[in-house]
C-alpha cells in the first residue's frame, strides 16, 4: 500500500506528566516522533488492535518504572487534576 499524504494540525493537548514522559521516551526508543507514535496508537486502537508487540510492551513497563507512571487503563477517565 502506498504512503498517504495527510494534513497535520498543531494542537495543545494536556496530558498527565509521567505518562507524557513515558510516551516521549518510547518515541525515542522506537526512533519515531511523538506525533507519529500517538497516531499509530490511536489508529491501532480504532481497529481494536494492540499497537505494540511483547518486546515493546516490556520496554514500556521499564519506562513506566523509570518515570514513576503507575497509571493503568482502569484509571482512564477517572483522573482529577491537582489545583494550582
């Protein structure tokens, strides 16, 4: 299948700090941009597929430990932002 040409939009998305650190480190580990990583995760999720194999999932677990990210899927939609 040939590459598709797309139009990308710059966005200001708020995301939990330790999760962002893990995503940035994972993008570096996979040698892709953060945007490409997020697009890949979302496109896989939209089709009900996992975006990662066993080796990458192991790397994610290690990065989560390094950056103190204790969040799981059970936390989704249940996070409260700390007041400034």
